[in-house]
């Protein structure tokens, strides 16, 4: 991590008021910390647009396992995409509902 550098930012008063309200809602300790979070997020978003960017994701489904043939169809989709789906987790939420 580099040296902390101070710099000035000019904002319209209405925009600053909305930013301060956002900081309060998100319990940011300071405007500086909020700006750092926004800048980090922008840098991550920018890096994901690169042709060589790699990313991982999670898809969560809640479903009624009593629905006819649904489990078989889910398994087929997972097998069809076996190069993309690294693992699955099946959780019984209650008598009817499962999380996959």
C-alpha cells in the first residue's frame, strides 16, 4: 500500500448532500473512506471488462423439490455445463424447499 496523498474534490452542493446521506446510510466513517470504496469498486469493475479478466460467480436457486422432474432437469443442466460448473451444493431448507 502506498503513501496517503491528500487531494481536493469540487462537487455541486446538491451532489455533496446526497453523497453525505449515502455515507450516513452506509455507516461510512468518513467521506475519504467512502471515496476509497467507490474508487476500489470502479477499479474492479474496469478490470472485469478486460479481455483477459477471470471471474467466478454463484447462482443460488430455491425450489420445491416435489415439482415433477425438476431435480433431473437441474442435474442435466449441470452436466451439460460441466466445464463451467465446478461444484454444487444441495441444502434441504424444509420439507418442500431446497437450495441448490
